[in-house]
C-alpha cells in the first residue's frame, strides 16, 4: 500500500484528480463484480433501465447513464450540465450502482463530482464510489475518496467502506494491502470488530490456496478482535476447500472453546464434517455428528447429501438409515432428488432378495411423491422388479 498523504485535498473538484488524470484504462473487469447495498451486503450492478428502490424506473438516472455511456469522460461534466436535468441524492445512488459506472470508472468520478455541486452525497453514494474505484484497480484515487469522506464529516466511513476495500484488494491479489487496510481502520474512525475481520477473511478466502494467510491473520488479531461464529465458519470452509483435516480439527476445537455450540452455525458444522468425510475419516465424522446431535447443533443439507452418497456407494444400509432419520427428524431437512435416488438404489440393490428393503423403499418412494420429486428411471425399474419379487403388485403398479 502506498504511504497515505496526511494532508487531505480540500477542493471537491480536485479530490479525484488522480482518477481523472490517471493513465489507467476503463475497467473491463465488470463480470462477476459485486457492489455494496445499503446494509453493506454485496449485490450485482444494476442495468441502466433497472427500477429504483421505490419500484419505479428513474428517467433522470436513465438520461444521465445514456450520457455517461456515450461521451468520453473528459466531456461528461459538460454534457451533464447541458442536459437541463438536475440530480437528486437518490438518483445519484442509482447512477453510481449501474453497470455503466462500474465499466467506466472515470466517467463515474466525473458524474460524482458534477452531482456533488448540487446535492449532498449520501454515505451509500460515497461507498459506491469507493467500490467503483477499487474494482477498477484505481487504489490511489480510492484512498483520495476515503480521505474526502473524512473531511465531509463523521459517519460516512463505515465497516461497509472497508469491506469494499478488502474485496477489491483481495480480488486483485493484493492480500498484503488488504491486511494493511484492516490495520489502519481506526485512523479513519472505524473500530475493527468481528464484522470487519469476517469481511476481510471472506475476501481473502475467495481465492484458492489462501487458507493459511487467513489463519495467520486470525491468529494475529484474535487477542484484540474477538471472533464470532461466522469467523470460524469462514476459516473452516477455507480449510475444507484445501482438504486439510488437521487444521480443520484444530479450528473446530478452538471454535467450541471460544464461542461454544450454536445451532444456527450450520456452515461451520457442514464444513467440519464434510472435511472429515473427504479425508476418509467417515467413522470419526459419525462420532462428531452424534455429539452435535446431543448439543442440538446439526449440520445442513450439504453434509447430509455427501454422507448419504458415501454410505449408499458403500452399501452401508444401517448407517444410511440412521443418517437419513437424523436428517429428517432432528435437523428437519428435506432431501434433494439425488439423495432420494441414492437411498432407493441402496434399498433395491442391497444384496440378495432377502436383504433388500422393500418396505423401506416403498416408504421412500411415497415420501418422494409427497415432496413432488420423481425417482430415476433406473430406480423405478429396480423398485418394480423388487416389489414384484416381494409379491407386492400394488406397490409395483404405483411405481
């Protein structure tokens, strides 16, 4: 990260001179980019004709976007001034979160400066500008904008602002700069908390092979920034992606000690158990699953789907039924179609006729019908054959 200039620039039209005069070309990295909504969550840029938050399309926004998409950035302010349409704070937000502004960041800056002469920009508009510049890789102008937000008054810079900064740096591979931004948050009036830490960890872990970097950051900051359940869920999912069973176990153990058991933390339990299954430690996963059951903290459908697939392929009927019942009765989850097909295939092909589970298969088929799902053609044929051999013609006809 470059050294921050302690002297903020005062004149609004000159705040983004580095953005307007930079040699960077307009960003072509729009696809897959996300921006912040008012709550700090990320969403896709809206199109030029997308409806505004009040449910009605904004003709003003469409007019401004037509100009920004048509003229060169250097001519944008003159064209905007000559259109005889004035901006509002709400319209400025609509324009800034458009695809046009994300694909033409210099034009977005010109519009922001022009609109700022007539209206006071909202915190959301400022954050959108920061996001636009960051996604375009224009990091010096991005920091210029952040310093300008400080000059405008308290409350403009929030955790959402830094979440955007983290995302932009990490998306461009600049993890060191993202961490440095986290370290200077308090200079900009924002206290680093679990939400900020989670935003950075999540941004870091979107890239492959970054679990250790995220873990290092967590280990360095956990004494001063208390983690929450989401923190551990992010780390566990990162270790799951890399298939590191040992680090997954140690992270899970620390989670239980620090934040305890939380029934809503399904992503963490999913990631932990799924990593064990992937690491050929299915027996241990079942032991942990039983412990979680006693704590009222069960995983979600992700783990159950993987577990059912594994036990079905192993023809392990006893464990498959136990897991299935736990999923239905304790977790209250509805199986998906592949899970139904796997369990029915297991019932129909568990070995000799006397070992096949005709009654159980009939129950699963009835359950599928109730949930408006259809078995595969292969399973239908197997079930019909099994019911016929079991002298159950009515069940065969139903299939």
